[in-house]
C-alpha cells in the first residue's frame, strides 16, 4: 500500500479507481502539502479522489485527509493546486494612476468576463518574480525583467512584528493555494494607455481568452471582486503609509 510521511508518521494513501497511484503519491503537490501539516493535526489516512494533469505533470489533486485535532474529526477535503503569483501593475498617466486588469471567462463563478489581476501558477522553481514576469508578458504583452517587480509579500514579512508567511491564502477552508503578491509601477503616455484597452492576449493553446481592461486605481476596489487585487491594494497602501512614517520597507517605486 502506498503511504506518505506526515510529521514523521507513515500515513496510508487510498486511491479512487483508475488513478496512476505512483504519480499521484509522488506528486510534489502532495508532498508539499504533507510537509506543511501542523504536528497538532493527526492524519490517519489520505484518500486521493481525482487528478488533473498538465502534460506529464500532476497539476491538481483533490484529496480527503482523515484528520483529527485534539481527538475531534475536522474537515479534510482539500483541493491541492500549489502556489501562484499575481502582479499589481500601476500606470501613471497625466497625473492619474491606473491598474491593468484582465477580463476572462471563469466557469467556477459562472462569469464570461471576470476582472482580475494578471496571475499565474508557480513552476516549482520558487522564483516568484521570474514567474510573475513571464505571466505578465503572456497576459498583457508587457515585457519586464524579474528585477523590475517588487515583492509586496516579502516587504510585509520584513516589517517589525510581522508574522512571516509565504503568501496570501484566498480559500484556506478547501484549497492549499497561496498567492505571492508583486507589483510594478511605471509612467506611460496617453497613447500607450489607450493601446492597452481591449487588447486581446493570453495563450489560446492553454485555453486563455483574455482581454485587457485599464481601470482608474481609485475605482478598482469598487468594480473588481478579485481577492488578488484587493489584497495587493491593501499591502501596497499600508506599506506606503509605513514608509511615510519612517519604518523600513525597502520599496523601490
């Protein structure tokens, strides 16, 4: 029987019929999740119910952990998809600040054009800024170097009294996903700004049907429901206030 080590204990894994048991049991997504389980949570068994592949790689896993906290059975259904990055791009034009958002169909929420920040899944390298720059190029056409991006999550972690974390947790009740929040600011001309509005982008071979939307920063929180945007705006504004008050934040822009 397959097993996985959680808090130095070998925990059995069960599988739904038809799954590639070896690939599922050795998937980095599952191993990463197991390594993060608190010693206060006792896992007696893991059941893998479904898997989605990205080519040869395990992309998503749905599992149920038979888990207990101080002897009480707790919900253990988990959608494992790993980490991602998002990028808050601020454009300064003629004294006004704008945000680049993407508009694309999102079946889980039934929307044919959900406004979101540009974002993408991590590739396992741990290079947050590098992945973000790649996704920004694919989704917006904007070419940046990794060094052009500021890591809001890291800046927050470096503040006095902060509780360091790897990223924002958008749905911790059912998903392991974390989001590293980055940002970039630049000046653009009116012509450059207008050229971005309604621009079609994305990788069609990966099912991305994306159109760019340029929204005034002051209005973004009112028109966009995306947690990535709202969280990024909060960190950006709080870090700016902290910097003005004299605490170290290392912001470049």
